[in-house]
C-alpha cells in the first residue's frame, strides 16, 4: 500500500500520529465551528448523539482529495494524449499476451533469481507461481496502469467541462473544496450557507473557507469559489 493510501486510510479511521490526520483534524474543527457544533478535540470521531449528522471524517477526505485537483491549462489536450497512450498500451498488452507459449516461456526464463549468492534462471525453479513470473507481472502492472489512466482521463473530461469558453481558468481545487464545505454546512444546519452577510464576504461559511484554504495552501480568494459552491448546491448537483 502506498504512503498516500495509508494516510488516507488512517484519516478515515481517525488514527493519530499522521501529518495528514493532523491536517484533517484542524479542518474538522473549523467545520464544526462553522456549523455551530460544540468543540471537539478529535472531530474525526463522531459521538453517539451526533450519529444522525454526516460522517465528518468522510467529508474531510472529500475536502482533502478536492484540494489536490490539478489545474490543467489545456485538459482536452491532456485527454487526447492520454487516450493515445491508452490505445498503445492496450495494443501492446494484447500483442504480448498473444505470443505463443514457447516464446513467453523464453521471456520469463531470461529473468533470474538469487539463491545463496548464485543466479539461476527463474524457470529452473518450478515452485515459483506462474503469476509471479516476468510476463504475468508486467501484464498485471499494465492493467493497473490502464485503469489509472482511465481515471485521469475522466478527470480531464470533467476539468474540460468546467472551463469557461473564454476568460480566466478557474481554480478547480478552490471550487471543489468550497463545494464540499458548503454541502457539509447545508447538511448539518438544513439551510444553504450564505457567503455575503454584508458588503464583504463574511459569516461562518466565509470564515471557514478562509481558514481551510490557508490550512490546505490553496492560493485563491473565497468569493468566486464560494459563490460557485452555493450555485452548485442550488442546482442540486455534484462535481
């Protein structure tokens, strides 16, 4: 499991001792204040009397993931390039898998293993599972890479759909974080959050965005992302 996955799993469980968990605890405390909930040392753990509320640890993971949104200047070009790579990758995997058994065996047998300082062809030791030989391992890695590329292609499509026809490219991370913050406040309080309570953005939602953007290192003002998040909520749609 990658370090990133371990941290995310720890965050879901509220496990202490992780820098990511510390970050999420800070954001959780901000969200609880903004929602008018009592202070809690570890907001990742839901008390029994709050079981009816959205699970904050899951909301925090959504916020963290949203903060990592990539700002592609030309997502459609990235989509096209990844699409071409995906076609080549699938074609290569098919060609390798279609080789005759004799050729595949020779390829696998070029790999060697170390036994007590002596190198032997891997094929010499029949106890090595077939799925752990060179070609099956490579094909498995290519399959995982294919799935990862497909996921990123979906993200580039989503990013492209959100780009304006003209003008400045929006900060997608700021927008998505603002949306999840707004949705949480709406789900807890039952009312859509307000960004404007006077001449300038103020109030619980605005303060929460300022603090959370600072915690996550998002360099953006709160007005445009906040207004966009409220608009998305009113449409009852998600990213």
